[in-house]
C-alpha cells in the first residue's frame, strides 16, 4: 500500500470519517480538498451487491457524461479503406489494421479506447491477452465493435466512459475534473449512477448499491448517504 503524504494525512484527519455526506456536499468538499498542482479528477466508487464471478451478476456498460470528462481521450481504430478514412476524419488518433496490431504487439499502447469494425475482429482477437487485461478489448455490447466508426470515435471523445464491476463488487469512474462547476459534476454523477442502476443484473439479490464514496485523485474518500445515491 502506498504511503500517504503529510498533506494527505492532514486532509484525512480534518474530516469526520464516520460522516455520511449528501451528494452535493461531498462534491463541494472533494473539490475543496483537490489542492494538487494539477487538475485532479473527481471520482465516484460504488460497492454493489453482486458477485461478478457469476455471469448473471456482471455489471458492465457505457455512459455518456453530459458535461464531458475533462480528459483528452486518445482513440485507436482498427479499420480499412473508407472506414479508416471515416475514423481519421472523425478525429481518431491512431488508425490501422495489421500494422496497428504489430505496433501493439511491440509494446506501444498510447491510447485510451479501441474501436474496430466487425471485419477487423479477426486481427484484434490476436491481441486479447494484451488488450483484455487493460480493459481495451472492443466489444459490440459497448458500441466499440461497429461499422459506424465516426459516431463511436465522437462518442469516445465527447464524454463517453466505460464501466465494469471489479472482483470485489466495486465499480468506479471519474466524473470530471476539480475545475468543473459543482453543477456539472452533479449532472455527471447522476448520469453515472443512473447507468449503474439501469445495468442492475438479473442475478443481483438484496440491496444493490451498498456503499458509495466520492474523492479527488489525491484526496480522501467521502462516504455518501446511500439513500441519496439511488433507490437500491
């Protein structure tokens, strides 16, 4: 476990660790605690009542944050011919086919999202062991295997984020930057939570959203009043 800096310890000590915050108060407090020299990300973590080891309890999907992410998302697209040109014109950062596969196999991964046309999945499939663990493998259910590459590229760069529950039942995501207004962060928070609630799997039993917290990249976590987060 990484050691806390003196600054992080001081911030944590100044907070009531047992307090359950309302969403708006937590957002304001997280922003106030974001005192690093860079524009910290405001992050949300939800502890869900699921066991993702079972297929009918997996929580995964995409959501478009209405105020954007504040992050410059680099997008790689596997496509050929007209679709490759379409991707480039839409703003894709890296476009290729077998050549892109070889670049990735060589250890160069300088992108945050991978999109592929269906005909390229035979090539992309060879990268499963590389892209899979990084959460970068294109998936038709997430809209990243598609013939409409222009729309997918624009969505990826315009505030769309992917989410996937981890082994411990936790799903988390950045919902913007500390420089965002409280209102924009609240809009993004609501959109993210709404997407998680709508993605509730059929196998989930009992309380779905069990715990929730908001923090900045370098700041302490603020426990949320789950009753204000979502009806579980």
